[in-house]
C-alpha cells in the first residue's frame, strides 16, 4: 500500500500538468477556431480518472479510516467533484461538437484544476 501511496503522490504532477495543458490548449484552439476533437482532452481527463481510482483503492484498503477528517472526507470529496466537473465539461463539449467546445472543455479543466489544487495535501511532497 505504501507503493500505491507513492504512485498516488507522483501521479498528482501528471494530473496537474494534464489539466493545465488541456486548459491552455482549449483556450488556444478556441481562439484559433479549430474544430472540436476530443482525443487529447480525453487523455487529459483519463489521468484524473486513474488518480481517483488509485485514491479510492487507498481509501478503502489503507488505514485511511484512522486518518484525519481531511483524508477521510474532504480530500476524496473535493477530488470527486473535480472529476465530475472535468467529465461534465467533456460531455457538454462533445455534445456541442463545435469550435466553442474547446472553451467548454478547457474551462472545465481549469475549474477542476482549481478544486484539485485546493484539496492536495501540499505538506506531503
Ligand atoms: C485528482 C485527484 C487526486 C489527487 C491529485 C490526489 C493527491 C494526493 C496526494 C498528493 C496525496 C499525498 C500522498 C503522500 O502521502 O505522499 C494523497 C493522499 C491520499 N489520497 Fe489522494 N488524490 C486524489 C484523489 C483521491 C481520491 C478520490 C481519494 C479517495 C477516494 C483519495 C484518497 C487519498 C488518501 C486516503 C490519501 C492518504 C494516503 C496515506 O497517506 O495513507 N485521493 N492524495
């Protein structure tokens, strides 16, 4: 389980980079009037899927219950909200399927990123 926590800790950087990159790309593609293509955004949101899945495993099998309120409730709750925001953005963007979709996907990534940054235990690097 210690290894999984280390992986969870490292994957955080991947998630942050993917969401920041996705937000920037969404904005760029919107401004450049590029047609919607979900591919690279899907990869971005999948990093959040994977991180949340790892988190759930740790939460269930680790000694998480003896942890603080932050790790038992706040951290998982915020991260689930962050995943839902990014996933909803992808759904809306894909349904619209136009240039503005880039803005919706990128915007949802930015909001998701803000929620994640707020809920990361930054004292554990
Ligand atoms: C994007 C989503 C997430 C990010 C970026 C993230 C990030 C982190 C980081 C950086 C740590 C500290 C690791 C360390 O001690 O070195 C941590 C710990 C933890 N996370 Fe997450 N997490 C996410 C989602 C979740 C979810 C959804 C859950 C549970 C459902 C969860 C459960 C936990 C638990 C229980 C710990 C404490 C592990 C321990 O020290 O025993 N995480 N998380």
